[in-house]
C-alpha cells in the first residue's frame, strides 16, 4: 500500500511538461536568414544555439530545428517551406525572413504576400507562428524603410500572430556589437537577440506544453 501511495503521489506531482516529454518533444522550427544562421560567427555562439541551451537547462521538452539559410529571401523561403513542414512537422515556427528582400529593394507587396503565404502554410500544417520584425539600414530612405518595417506589425495584426517587434532591438545602436558589414550582430550580441525573442516565445511554448 505504501508503494501504491508513493506512486500516486509522484503521479500527482508530475507536470504536463514531463508528461509530454514521455510522449515526445515539441518541435520548434526557426525559419530565417543569416540573422538566425550564425553568419560570420561560430554556429554554437548563435542565438538559436543559445536558445537550445536555455531550453535544455530549463527542462523544456522542445527540439529546435534551425532551417535558416544565409541570403534567403521570402521567395526562396516560400519555395522551401512545404518540404520543411513535411519533414519536421513543427508545432511552432518562428518566421524570420524579409531582411534580404529589403536589402535588395524588392517590392514590399511581394514580400508581404510571401510572408502571408508562409504563415498560412504553417498554420494549415498545424503549427503556431511567431513573426519577427526586421528593420533595414536607414540609408535605404524612409519612403522604403518605414513601410518595410510596418509590414510585420500589419501582418501580425491581420493574422493574429505574436510578434517580436525587432529581432535585433538594441544592437545596431552599439557599433561595437555589429560586424564590419553593419548588418549582422557579433557573437557578443547573440544573447541580446535571445532576450528579445524569449518573452514572446516562452508563453507560446507554455501554452503548447500545457495542453
């Protein structure tokens, strides 16, 4: 009887996290460009790997897949996404694309349409989506940079998505944290990127894990 009571006590104390871990981890797909692909730094120092370490240390039963490709545009991302969704079946996707569209001066309506299509594909595949906002350097001019940045908030509102307002918030203002190209953060800034993402990501993980 004592053994039975002990077993029941252990079961009553178990969290939904541990229940889920016994059945299989959630899959989180990071789907971005060079900002998430550790461009110019060692991969293990990138913010996505720091996220993996954080999830492991805090015992979140989540597998992180980094599907980011340096130089990726929204057109390329849209073409690759169906195969990525089919291969990994993520429960959650962080969509971090558009920066290279902006740097190439591509039409904003095309970027918005591509992002919307990727969001719809992910949702149709059963994944929740977090959108991350991107800003491009001011030398592209306010007539392009302002509506470019506004595209992300507009899409997040239209699709009712959680939004990381600006992935690298607080970093470009500190030149010592940027690589020589002025676009990509150094290794020393990667933890700041994670700090920008985590407050938006954590509640989404909690919601999925506590179902």
